C-alpha cells in the first residue's frame, strides 16, 4: 500500500506540469495560512504591537488631506496608463492578459499592503523593517506629524506600491504564466517593495538616519529602480519570447500591435505623474513647493521627449513615436527623486540626459539578448538610478524640506554643482547602490523560486496560441479575421 502510494507520487512529481501545479497549490495554501494566522492575530488584538506603537497627536489638516487624496487618485490613474502602454507596445494576442494581470496585481497589492506591507514600510521597527501596525492595528488617526489621516496616507502609498508592481510586469509580457504572475506579485508588493522601501522612506530606515541622509522625494529609487530591477531579473529568468531575434543576430523587436494606444497610455502616465510628484509634498500649504515640483516634472519630460525624438531621427532617419514616448517617460522617472530640490535649468538637463540613458540602456539589453518588450528596465531602472544620482549633482540648497504647514528652510540640500561638495552625492550613491543590489538579490530569489514551480513561463504551445486565448479564453479583437492574402486571378497571372 505504502509503496503503491509512493510510486504514484513519484510519477506525478516527475511530470513538470503536474509538479508546477502541486507546488503552486502548496504555495497558495501557505500564503493563505499566513494570511489566516495574521488575520486571527489582528482580530484578537496584539497588545505588544499596540503598546509599542507611537502615538503622535498631530491635528487633522483638512486641506492637506484633500490634497493627498486627490494626488492618490491621480497616481492610481497611472494604472490605466500602464496597461494601455503595455498592451499597445505588445502584440495583440497578449493584450487581455496584460489587463487581467494589471487588475489582479492591484487587488493583491491592496490586500497585502493593508495586511503587512504598510507596516513593513512606514512603521517603526529597526533600520531595515517596520515591526508594528499590521492590518493598521494600534495606529494613531494621523500619520506622524503630517496632519493627514492614516487611511488617506495609506491610499496614497498604496497607489505607489501598485505602480512598482505594474512596472515589474512590463518586461515580462508575452510569455509569463498567470499563476506565476500571482506568485511573484505577492513577493513584490508584500515583501520586496515595502521592506527595501523602509530603508529610504521608513521613519527609522537606515538610509534616512545616515549622517547625510539619502534623499528620494517621490520614488526614483524606491518605486522605479526597485520595479525596474525586479523586471530585469524577471526578463532574464523567463528568457526571450519565442521567435525573438535580436539586432546583433540580424533581427529586432516585434512591432507594437497598436502604437497609438501605447502613446496615449504614456500621456496618461504623464498626467498621473502630477499626483506622483507634487502629491509627495503631503501638504497643500507648501504652495511654492507644489508649483516648483509641477514645473520641474513638466520640464524634464519635455526636454527628454525632444532629445529622444531627435536621437531617433539621427539614428534611423525617422521620427519614432515609440522612442519618443519612452523618452518622456524616462524624463519623468529621472526627475522624480530630485524634483523638489532642483531649479528649472537642472530639471531640463536631467531630462535631456535621461533620453540618452534610455537609448543606451535599450541598446545594452538588445546586445545582451534580454527581451524587454516595453522598455521597463531602460525607463525605470536605468533612469531611476540616474535621477537619484542627479539629485546629488543639481540640488540647489535653496528649498529645504516640505512640511505640513509649508517648507522648512532650516535644512539645506545642496549638490556638487552648487557648491555642496560630494557629501549628498555620496549619500545618493550609497542609497541607490544598496537598494539596487538588494532588490536584484531579492528578485533572484523570488523569480527563480517561482520558476522552480513551473508556473513562471507558459508552455510553448500556450505562447504560440497567445496568452489571451490560452490563459483567459478570449481575444482582444474577436471581429478581426486573420487570413492569408490570395491575389485576384488577373493579378496572379501577370
């Protein structure tokens, strides 16, 4: 009897498809068990966590609250931009898959960020992770001294976490299995993003408490570098799409199926960035700060888009829409860290340089035969690093820090080009390097762990069929009939 059961189990586990399903099922049960135990603790209450929680008594500021919520809604609109951009730049047969993944990633992020992600990232603990406030239990009504209700601040930060998760999927479209996407999404939004993000944005993160603190105003490092680094490992773990021939082998990337949809998605992202960057003041009272951040965000995007389109013309003799779109997105990513502390001239230069960075990084990936259909790694990882370092070069030292009632000018953040020496630049190098390397290491564990379950990449047959039909049983354009062209008889006879 025992030997019979053992033989059957051995035969089942020898089949890669069955092994993947078993491991995915076990992994799902483990995640569910963890959530159940955590929920029970939350319902029963945790006197240790509640007793340790700090109790700031900041009075609620209605104007700041409305500003943060409006900004949160703008950032959430970026999800529309992301799925449009990714679907437009991808092939038609994976469009539905991109939208389903975007929606489910958002839902997973919401639950995980409420249950433990927010606590890991924004609550006190130690320099590496927050240790209290799970399920938002035992926390005060306002977040620290912002005057913004905790729940409003949570909505704003949830939108940021969701953005990081969506960035990750960009380099993995066209061949990632849906179960694999669910598993790595839990790893990204539940653990990698909030834990590493705590280092830079937590109240006691080790990068914040350095002698010269690391600065990342709205997330060039925390959101974009983390998301881009994970997407790099995901693309490597998956391998190229079937039939993908790289330029060094005489080919090139497949044409986008709807570049108009992709460009409109890029513009939607630009619109959402006006919540992403200006909203990170967390204060409607900092009028000059909001105005400056909005202007710098605009200027960097404009200069990057202009430089990118001229680069495309000089390289190919054509004014390329795809490169122009990724160009202005690169400028937006790069200006996200330094937008509060640089001048209009600095923002223009940062944006212009970002266009070269996105082109060079794209060329490097192509040379290394890494398939990134959307350009997630060049746009987000490469320019997240550039923008973070640019803060240490272009910060003027004039603007201080944002506060609930306006700017605190007692603090001076000055970069190398404005007489600040190398102190802030070195803090940026340390922060960017630490976050990038830690994210790459964590992503290797997550992506290759998911790959070991056999769920990360769809089967060859599924990829050839198309993810929309294979994973979701539908087509994005069911009215389109694809058929072989047959010339008319009089044409064929000539």
